[in-house]
C-alpha cells in the first residue's frame, strides 16, 4: 500500500515547495495528460452541488480551504487547539482517537535526496571516522590518518568502498579501500555533507549505500536526533505554542516508527527526507524550541494494539478531518483548524485560475474545452466536502480525474475546492 504523505505547516516551505511540495505538483501539462485517467466512483460520497457545471471562457476559477490531504493531525489545528488551552496529549487524542501511548527508541535510516551523485563527500573535522560494513571492519580515525585533508570522499569500488581525501581544492588522493559499503561519522558531533544542492550538517553516520548499479547517501541516526531535524521543518517552532510543537514531535516520532517497521528489510533506507515521508533538514534545521518539545515527549508515540500507528498529518484540514486507511484516522468536524490565525481557511489567494489552454493541453483528446464539472464529493463538511471526482469535457470527448489528482497536477493547496 502506498501511503499519502504528510505535509507541513512551515510557511517558508509551503510557498517555496518544500514541506508539502505543492510547487513540484506544477508539472508540465504533458505529465497530466498521462495521469488523468477515468476512475471508479468510491461508495458513498455526495453528488456535486447544483451550479458546479461551467462552460469556461478563458478558464475556470476555483476557491478552496485547507492545505494537504487532511488526514490525521492538522498542524494549524493543533496550534489552534493549543491556543484554546488543550495540552499535547488531548490534541493527539482528538486527531488519533482510540489510540494509546507507548515508547520507542533505536535508529532510523534516512535517504538524503539532495545527494544525487554516487559519492559521499564530507568536510574534514576532528574525530571524523570511516568504517566499512563487511565482517569485522575496522573503524579508522581520519583526522589522524591525514590531518592536512579538507574533505573526504567515498566512491564505489567493485562492491567495496574507496575512501579518498582532498586538500584545499586539490586533486582527490586515494587513501584505502574499505570492505563493503562504508560510512563517515564523528561520534555524536555533526558531519557536513556536500551535495550538488549545497552543504548540510547531519548527526549520526553518513553511509554510502548500494542502490542497484549506483550508490545513495543514507543518514543513519538515532530516532530522537532525527526528530530534531524534522519538527522545526514541519511546524513554526519559533512562535508556535509549546503544546502544538509537542504534539507534532509525538506525531513525527510515531510516523517514523511506523515507516521503519513497514520498510522492507532488504531496502537500504526506511524514510526519505522530503514531504513524501516527512521533511528532514538534519542538524542544520534544528531549533531550541523544537528540541525542548522533543525532550519533553522523549520516546513517546501513539499506539494501537501495542504498535505505533500510521500517524499521518497535514498542514490544515480546512475544518474537517478526512478518513484514512485505519479506524483511528476518522472523518469528523475539526473545531480547532479554522481559527482566526490559520491562513489556509479559506485559501489566502482567494481564487485560482486554471486556463482553458492548460486544460486542453493536459487533455488533448477532449478537443476544445466546453465544461468542467465536479461530479462527486465525499460529503464531509461545508459545500459537500472534498472533491472525489471531476469531469472535464470538450468538443471531442470528456475525461474524468480524481479530485486529489486534479489538485496535485494543477498545484492546488487541497482537494477541497469549488468552482467560483
């Protein structure tokens, strides 16, 4: 089963594309033409309201509410609840009803998506070590082996790992081959990773992990240290209420523990560092108020039948939670999400225009656009709730697409929208 990703409330990421990554949904219309396919109607739901049929001239205007998939915890809703005096545990019980409390520990393996090269390059630093993975591989102290080095690198070498050093931008010099995969670490201190996208500091180890014919960079890090790079990337740790941040810390820890347990044992990572899992910025993203929330909730998770739950979350549910794939992810009215400070109820831009050229380019088989019709909603909340199905009609044919896919490929904040 492929899980819907969580999305984050941090406005800097919400607008730039990290966090919920809605900007990456603004793909070419050519991609949309592949993805828009007829879908079967789910049971239940609600018919579209009268007046939602449009014969557009120059495009269609949409308005809406919420940000993200709306399942589980609402981050802006948690902040609204905390401002009404609810503690973190009451917030979590509201968004994950029927769940209990538990504890977890251990490490997680996180894929570093920005490192698109096959090597792992780090800055030299005190106590930096390199270790191979095969058998009883030895750990080497690199700052003692070559104290003049400014950078170190791991590259693949016929199934093993070649470690090289560089001094002040000079050529790479072979140091030695370590057995199997290899990794850099510096005890409990952060290590600076250099990627094509820039440099980021990470706690734990930075592993060169085999991935098919190439290599991926994977951060092997203690779960509590991992959270220090997640929570401030997901919520506004600098200003939000401590109980909202604590609720996010427990949700993020629980989500990570669930994904760790669900990951195939043969896969070299358990989580990614984007909103396809949950946003992770490493040591470079850490914030003292998030650190305090993580310490205050140390090792705590939400559980069902003694196991961590699938603790989905999104930025804003628009005032009504959406049903998920487990019984504790229920659809119900949320009195906390639509508070005065939530900028996404309604959408801050008011209306969004989708041009007829964009729709026709996405669906060339329809010919000239004659209408857009919301044909099915889920029935949960005002205006019939979230869109389940949209039909786009033209002079030659019509095409049907799910509300979530329509949202994704046209960069809408959520699938709770309506024609203006």
